[in-house]
C-alpha cells in the first residue's frame, strides 16, 4: 500500500468547546462546532463540522467529527473523522497529536471516487486556540 496526498484540513472551533467529566476523573465527553478550509488538487472547499469526542481516563481524546465540504465547484462531500488525539508539550504549548481515519462520501459523480476510498490523517491541534491542521492521505492498494 502507498499513501497518496489528498488534501489538507484547516479546521477551528467557532464557539466554545464543551467538556463534561461527570465521574470525578479525566474520562468524559465533549461537544463543539466549527468551520474551516479544505485544500488539495482534487478536493478543495469550505467545511462545516461538529465533534462529539470521548475522553479517556489518561486525557487522550477520541474524535468523532462529522461534517460537509462544499467544494469550489459546488458539490457536497460528507466527511467523518475518528481516531486518537494524544496531548503532549511542544515548546511550552500543549498540543494534540492526531492520528485519524478519514472517510468521505458524495452523491456528486465528480467525487464518487471518494466513496470507496480509505484515508488517514495526521495532524496537530492547539489546546489553547482549538485550531487544527491535518494532512489527509488516500490509501492506495498495490495488490
């Protein structure tokens, strides 16, 4: 298998991110909404999304984000982000390293090739500004 660059996601929360830890430890659940930009040779546009992640007892977040890309040529492409965000200190700032599975779906014939694609993303999110940058790659089978 080889990884083929697909696009970059630059996303940010547009309001407060809410986190509830009701059991007296680090585990819990969160919720937030946002928007952003998607840039790439084959997929470009604006994004609207929401995230309802779970939080593990060790503080890692398990994203559960879904949204829609409105492409530059007017199509709609739905996306789903799941995986792991592990927070680390990087040069005095707390950042989340993200390793995510990314799935896209569209009823538009121009983007139907995404309906059977498996994609992965690696990114980083600032714990302070809640902005995320992620590079997304399409997994291409060589078998």
